[in-house]
């Protein structure tokens, strides 16, 4: 019997553990360690954040699902990894802290999947975050608070007051511009439906060099029979809806009603607001690693930002010399072959967007996105790899390189059958590959954009389909990642 421990029960971890249970017989034990008891379908938090969904529509309890499937669930936070064991325990193990008793215990493993996701690093910017001066939609509870504040603002606007709303990212190296982009349009739509749009000035604040970068270095796409750059595509959406933008920005401090920020040209500015939703930068959750002699080997398993090294090329070199082949493929740690990292937990070898610094040496450019669809595909691929290793199959590990994966992003507003609309973008591959696609870095047969009701229907369908799948309902596995 083998024991597989999965750290994390988000999109990547939950996908990996469920497919492991499908692929492996019950003689193999699967243990999920998660500090949260509930699964959150994070892509729909944007709807919670504008009051179009209740939190219970994006959350459900994990333990009953895992019990039904034959997966052990431990409500705890992983703190340390001993990939060689130590002088007391010969097998590899992780140290976890129980979320209720706060007591530590050891869990031995044969295979370990790090799917811990990110630490929401609100501390990187003074005053950032829902416990301070800005809102977030990174969790269901954050989204609830965002809606409470936004709905209060709407009441003021209905009483004749004008308001300024800032939505975007809260740091010069933040990622998840797509989430901020989607929330922006949901807020704009909500204000229209509440008949107060004329009372609001809406501003998008981003670290992108140009709108439409999305942390992917921008992209060319087919739209309306033409080839358009995502900059043109995005700017036209903003202009049509009278949304203003501040780009190349690094928020330095978020006050009660004012953001102080630096721009890429090295100048400093202030922006007043009445409501601000700013996505924080991500960091690793802070796992430590030790060898058999109890010596700290954290730096050999993790980069300084806390994300785990896998089979990517982490050798330093100029951005212009990076190649699509440098991106991780199997997500396997090169030193400890029984450890994998997936989703946000793995360390990208380099940014996809070109790194840029202001004259003040402040880095102002997005880091690589790796949420949603790519995370799920990594989870399934690693589950397949471990299954093959345990079954003794003599074949290569499964791969899920972001340089070979495509992604679909559907930014939808509203939840009604006939009242919503969506911006839909399909991109392949996520990491541009100029060797395979010399002109644009991506395959334009599979990279395109559209706007309309059909994309909104797809987003609604995906919400209910993925909740159905995550609950392991009958034939869950036929729903694609």
C-alpha cells in the first residue's frame, strides 16, 4: 500500500486527489490536508462580490465528499516537509498543525503533492486588504465583504452622491489581472442595473505595461474577422463603457480614501476613491524543508518567494533568452522525485510579461498567472503520473506545461439567462512559443476573442458543471478540466 498526501484542496489539489482516487485501488491511501473545510469555486467569487450569488452557491463542505470517495481529510495547515525523514522517522513526512487544537502531528507519505496555493500577501502594500482599506474577491468571505461595501455605496449613489471606484491590482508584481478585469465589468454592469451608473467614475488600476497584457505578455487574437492585439481589444471595451485606466502602476500605500502609487516612469501620484477592490500579490505559504540531519534545506526546494521548484529551468538568464521549453512539464521536483507541485504552488521559471523597473528600481510588471483551467489540468496530469508510477508502468510521466496548454477566460456579467453578457478569450498556448509560432507566438486558429450572450451562457454552464464535478456526482470525470 502507498500513501499519497495532497497539501491543499483548491482547484489543483482537489482535482489531483479526486483523480488519484479514481485511478488507484482502495489499497492506496489518499490524504488531503487543508486548512479550510470548504471547497470554494473561486472563479464565481466575482458574482458574490456584486451580490448576484450567495456564498453558499460557491462553497461546499469537503469532508462529506471525501468520505464518500474514500479519501482521508485532515483539517490542518502544513508547515514543514522532511523529504528524507529524520533520525526518528525513516520515511518522508510532513508536519501539520491542526486547525482546531493547534497541535502538531506528522504524516508520512510515499508521494507528496504540493497544491497549497498562494499566501495572499496583503502586507506587501501598506493598507492593502479587507481588514484595512481595500476590498478583495480572493475568497468567498472577502467577496461577501466587498458586496457589503459596494451595496452601501450604491445606496449613497441612489441618494444623489457621486462616487469614485478603483478596481485592479494592489502591487507592482501582482498577478490575476483577469479576476480584476472581470470584477470591473461586473461592477459596471451592476451599477447600470441599479440605475446609478452616471453617479460613478470607474478606474482600472494595473501594473500592466498596456491594457490586455493579463500577465501573458499580451496576445494577438482573432476578433470579428480581423487580427487584433489584446491592447486594442481591451481599450475599446473600456472606452465603450466610459471606464478610465491607470497603467504601469505600483500602489505604495492604500489609505482610507486615497491610493499613493508610483508609475513606471518613476513619478509618484495619488488617486482618491470611495471603493477599491485591489488584488494582492501572491507568495508561497511559507513551507519549510529539512533534511535527515534536521538542517534547513528550504532554499533547495523553494525559491525565495516560497513557490516550489519543479522541472523547469531556473538558471538565471536575460528575459530575451528564455524559451517556452524552459517551462515545467511534469511538475516533479528534480531532487525528490516523489514530490510534485501544481497550480499556484509551483515556481514559474520566469515571468511571461517582460520584467520592467522604474528609475527608482521598482519592479512594475505582472507575474505569471496559473489559476483555474491550467491548475486543474496540472492536477489531473500529476494524478496520472503517480498512478502510473504506482502501477509500475514503464512510460514517461504525464505533462502539463503551460507552454503546451491552452486556456479559456470568460469574463461574464450578470447571472440571468437573458440579461448577461461576456467577454470570452481563448489562448493557445498560455506561454508564447515563437519557435512553433514565429509570427505571434501563439496559434491564431485557437486564439480568439468574442463578446456576447453566448459566452455568458458558457460561464453560467461552467459554474454549475464544475460545482457538480467537484462534488463527485455521477460521471463527474467526463466533464473536462
